[in-house]
C-alpha cells in the first residue's frame, strides 16, 4: 500500500483544557496527537464512505454520501 502524503496542514481551534487531556491520552498510548488525529480522520472517512480508504483514492472521483450528515456546527 502506498505511503500517505503528509504535507497538508489542518489547523483547528480547541479548548486548551481539552487539548491538554487529549495530549496526555495520546502520550498514554505512545502516539503523537497528529497520529491520533490522522487515525480519527481516516476512521471518519471510512465510516462515511462505507468502505476502506486508500491513499491512491482520487478525492474528485469519490462518491460522497450526503445522508446522515450532522446539522449545525460541531461541538
């Protein structure tokens, strides 16, 4: 399987206390916060697509399901 290209940056705003807990939990499983976020994003993509995601998938060619999409802002 091809290695994922990790050159895109995703910047998020998060409560500092939540970030501190997240980083301690990540450290507890000997993982960086970036590794865990990448894993969470991949799991979300696969759940929404209903199939495994592969690095060679072309985003422009994916059939993106629209049902079951949450409404409003994330909390």
